[in-house]
C-alpha cells in the first residue's frame, strides 16, 4: 500500500481515523474529518508505541496491518487453522473466551494455531456441534451466548495445564504423504489439506502426488468428485459423512491392499455442487484427521 503521510487527506485517512476512534484513541473535536494532522498523528504515534512499531507517525504496511488486526471483532470472519495463521484481536478474544470456559488453548497471543483449533473442537463437542475446528457463525453464536460467563474474567490457564496437539504432529513429520486433486474443487481441498498439515507442524512431509518414483512416500491420495474413474485394482475410499474413525478405518483397509504396481488411493470427495469455503475446509480437516489416524 502507499504510505499515508501526515498532511494527507481523503477516504484512506478517514478509514484510519475510524479504526483509531473505535480503539478508543482521542481524535479531538473534529473526529473523523479525513485530515491527517494534529490529534490524528498523535493517535497514530501512540498506537505505534503500544504495539512496538516505529513511532514515525506514518501509516505504512506494518502500522496498517496492526491497525486492521486490532479492529477485527469476533464474528467478523470465519477462523480456522491455515498457513499463514489467522491473527488479530478477534482471535485473541476467542482464545481468552475458550481459556476462561476451560478449553485450554495456551497463551492468548492472537494467533490461530493448532492449540486454538483443538480448543475450538472441544468447545464445539461440548455444545453438540460438528467438531470441525472452524470458528464460524454457529460457534461464535454459542460463545456470545456465554459472554456473561467469560467476559472480563481471568483467562490465564494454570501453569500445570497441558495442551494436546491438534493432530499427530509426529506422524506428519515422520510419514511422507502425497496428495493431488483431479478437478478444481478437489485441488482446492488438496491444497487446504497440505496447508493444514504445515500449519500443524512446519516439519510436515506432505506434497503433491507425483508420477513415477516418490521415494519414501507411504500414501498417495488422488481426490475427485463423482463420477470418479478409478483404474482396475486401485482402492477407492469415499470421504462420506461418517466420523473420522470410520474414515480412518476405510483408509487403513485401502492402504493394506495397495501394492507396488498400484500405489494410489483414490478418494471420492462427494458432490461438490454446493461446496462453499466452510464445506471445503471441513472436508480437508476430516481427511487430514483420518490420514493421521490411519498412519499413527
């Protein structure tokens, strides 16, 4: 972005002022007037000082990014595990709420990592919701209904609290998996699968399914929606809507029949006509969970 400099005017300055005012900074009697002078520059400098940024009074990339992060409200966007991680005030509020309610996700650092996703899943289970680790509308509404319980309370977890990894990071780091989508939706789910694995542990050994020699790859997954053409003798697994343990069992069975001449496991991801962003993320989450369970 072009830096917003003191003396500047216009809609970009109004946007900065609106965010600063929402965060409680004093802009003086003129308020949001689209002019970057006086109280506005003081507020920008104060914001930079509070967030360990260069106190130059200029809204550059770092200051703008921090300002946007701090003005996210819980429910503004769907939060889930990905790389780069979601980060911002809304994530910090989510973490604080979960910690206070007893779903440990570690220090509320404003970064949606694997510990935070694990806590979201546990909260969803306790509410009787689908435990997909996605903090969307349903999960946010459930948290908002409990705001009187967690808001303003001490969200620090006891030092003895332990947090389990969201997935078997050791499995992802020690077993090499290849995955490739054969149509547009399947490619998106495959990309999300790889992104989730790397967001769980930077040592995840997950890549594209390749032709020929894959070295030490223990599982090659080829994804597509129906109709899926499968070569004779190749195992086929339906992603379906069963729980993760059932899907893991089907993968384990498929892996047991894979031989040197046919190393690929085909995965039918199901109908994709109405597969929106959340639905694709859920399918990637279920598949990764099942793969980790099958390989553990």
